[in-house]
């Protein structure tokens, strides 16, 4: 199954933009309503203004059930955990771990 059909998958968040993939029309509409714009590769992007804005975007994405990728080095999961440790984020969040291009686990 393609996780993009039912979830938001956060693909970038640490730099000057947030990038999210989804094929779920309801979730896509939610992203657009908060300022995300879709590009030619079907990725939803939002410019991040500052650290407070990034925290606000993370909070909204968690509320929408977004999946933050785990992985080596500085993954999106680790970025959100960093904010949890700082007590800037106080919500449980979901993580996606990829086993292979078609296999994944959500926790």
C-alpha cells in the first residue's frame, strides 16, 4: 500500500521550508488552507519564517496525523524529538520507518 494515500509524510522540515507529500485529497486541502502550495513534483511546500513558525507548523502537522521519517543521522523524527526534549512540542507524534521502497512501519 502507498502510505501517501492515507497520510501526510513530512519530507523536509529542518531548513527554510517544510515539505510534505500526500495523495489524500482531504489532507491536501488542509495543507492548502494553512498556506502550503503544491509544486510540479506533487510536493506541498511552505516557507518557514523562523523557529516559532517551524514549531507552529510541526504542531499543526502532528494534529493532522503527519508521519515524520526515521532514519540515520538527523532525521525528521530526531528533529521533532529534539523539540519534545526542549518541551517546545508536547504532543505524541507518528513516525514512519522504511524497510524498503514498498515496505514501511508506522509507530
